[in-house]
């Protein structure tokens, strides 16, 4: 698989989450060309404001690999990770982040976002995490459009 295929897996997981009444976010963690975890947001399902897709993917990957050190892993996220998720990615020692939509896109869809980009957090904290945005942007924007049509949607 390649970067786009991993991102499409994260997008697929976000669609699954939307169908289950969750928010439009998905994430996939890969190491050595193997998918370690792929999931969607569980915030509403677990009544847990920290259960973002990236955090869920990290939790799953740590359990699967039996370690809290995810060095050498790459995370694909349908949206730029929020400050909490970026911090979790940094603390898990994930090497790279690839994301599609931006924090501004999530804010525009009604989510309670802090306007601190991953690139700013990386620079200010001197984090070694590599950050690459703008992957499959249109496909990731479609997640928000589909989610916004849901009658019982809930932004957090």
C-alpha cells in the first residue's frame, strides 16, 4: 500500500464512524508497511472527550504492539490533529503525521477547535514529528459534507 491508500483507509473508518453516529474523523497507524490500527472517533460512543480518532488509533496500536513507544510508525488522519492529538502523537514517538483537512476546516464545520496548527506546535516544541498536510483534501472535505447532512449530528 502507499500513502494515499493508508489515507483512504482512515477515510473509510471515518465513514464507518459517521454511520454509527460519530463525528467525521478517522485515523490509521502504519509501521513497516503494515496497518497496526485503523479507527474512527469514539467520543460520543464512549462519552469521552479524549476519544478522538488519533487517540483511539494510538491506544489500539500500543495494545497490539505491547508498547507505548510507537517509533517508526506513521499516522494518517483525515483532519489535522488537534493540540491534544498532536501531543499524544509526540508522546507516543510516532515519526510522521499525514493529514487531509485542516483544523480550520473542522472549526468551519462547527467543532470546538483551537487554532494552533501542527506545524506551529512542532516548531515551538521542537518536536521531531514530521508533519505533512493536504493529502486527499477533497475526499477528506467530503466527510464533513456528509456528516453535516446527518440529522442527529453533534459537534464537540
